[in-house]
């Protein structure tokens, strides 16, 4: 299963949701499928996409928020899983693409390549519904279910270590940042 | 433990008066009473993080979604959060109110706090982060409000150092250990 297939399968479902991605392939591929102003690509500060998504979701409890993350980023901020279990609100879904490598820096294996199971870690934090999917259809169904679940959710997608030909995005990160905040301001913050 | 509950109330009241609706924090002995006030306040969302850099990310997200946030951490947590501050908040021009307990400065009795104490002000200066001290109870509310104004007009982090004189006034007279 490729990440791009997964993202294509849920792109329509993400309309209206605020989406926060980590850097690299997730950002470039989501952008390539069609940018929306409610998509925010965290191009650095590796590990913090999930923390940023938590802040967005807590500030706007009436908006669905989806974090699109990677195994390397989660491993860099593993405590985030405990924080999300404790404070993750019902409007927040954490989706992790696990390709087992640091793809954007050349493909060095991450610990998940040796069997570290981030879904098991998430379950251990108390997210009983945390699960792993390995097919695009299963992924799309799980994302839809999670976005409608009415509770904080964790989903891990096992994907191939394949990314886009280029990580370049024709969108300056500040342009993205200001347009995202403006798009979100259509709904009141708590 | 000589932490002043009165000062904690003044600091928390100043955050509320400045419009803070979300507090992202990691406990430290001077901050514990401030964080407890946030936890007991039904109008404020408290996020207790596992490591301080997460709090930077949470506050960034809150700002992007329109909520005013404060980050509460010890100065050693500031040291641990540098990449989030630089490659998150500063790169993306996101205002942050950093409320930092100023351990390891004048009057510190715990040896383990002293290296971080020496590094705190030079680090903030190196990052180009405007900082000020909260020292007298009478000035806290105005200074917190002014810090929020500057953070939001400059789209940058601003740090307020919670000094020993403010948080532990007793220890100015009779030095003793404060705990971790």
C-alpha cells in the first residue's frame, strides 16, 4: 500500500476538516492531490505535528481535526502519544503513516522496521480503538469511522517506503500558515 | 517549600486578564501552584505535556485556531524546547507567551539548577527572543499584558522569567532548598 493511495482515498473526506501534517512526503503528497486552505503542513519542528494538531483541536472543538503524521516524527516525540491519550479531544484523529524509514533523508530504517509497534504503544496509553491497517480501502473506512467516532482516535497505516519525486511544494510556508489561520477563523475558537 | 501561593494567584490572574484560554505546561515546583489554578478553572483548557517542546507545538496550534495560549515551563524546559521554538514558532511567525521559571539564578541553593540558570538569558538573547523578568507583584499583570501585545504584534515568542523574588519571597531572607 502506498501513502499516496491512502491520501487519495480520503481526500474528499478531509474537506472541512483542519488537517495538520508532518514534513516531507506526507505534506508533498497531500498537497499534490489538491491543496485546501484548511491544510497546514509543518515543514520543520520534526515531531510536533501531533502537538500542533492537539492545540488546533482543543481551540476549535466544533471542527474535525486530523493529524497526518509519520513513524519517524512520532518516534521523535513519543511522549505525544501519552499527552494525546490524556488530552486528545473527541474531534481529533491521529493518523500515522509508517513506512519504516526516514524517507526524506535517504531511507535509513526507523525502529518500526525492527518491530517497534506504535499501535501497541497507543493502545498502551489507553486508546483501545488504536489499530493498524494495510489496504487503501481499509484505510479509508478506518479514517471515516475515526472522524465520526466522537472520541480521540489513533490509526496506523503500514505503507511502502515510496515518496514523491520531489518534496517541493508551490506554497510558501508562511503563505500556508496565514491562509490556514484565516480559514480556521471562520469558526469561533473556544 | 517556600513557593508563594499569593504570587501564583497573581501570575495566573494576569494570564487570565490577558485573555489566555489555553495553558500548556509541564510541572516544576514554582509552577505547580499556577498550573493547579489552570486545572481548576473551567474556562481554561490545561494541557499537561510529557516534555516541554510539546507545549510549544500545542500553543502554536491554539494560536493558528484563534485561541490565546501560554506555555508554562522551567528554564530547563526552555532549553529542551529550542527546536520547536525556532523551527516551529519562529519559522512560522507564531506568537508565543513563554512563562519560564527562572531557576539557577541569584539565591539558588540547588546545585543542579545552576548550569541552566547561567544559560537562560544568553540563550534567549541568542535566539532574539524578547524577555523580561516578573519580580514585583504589582507589575505582573501589566507586564504579562504587555508581553502578549508584543508577541502578537511581532508574531514572535516573548519570554517572561518568573524570578525567585516573585515566586519565593521568603527564601530571599532565609535561603533553603526548593526541591526539583
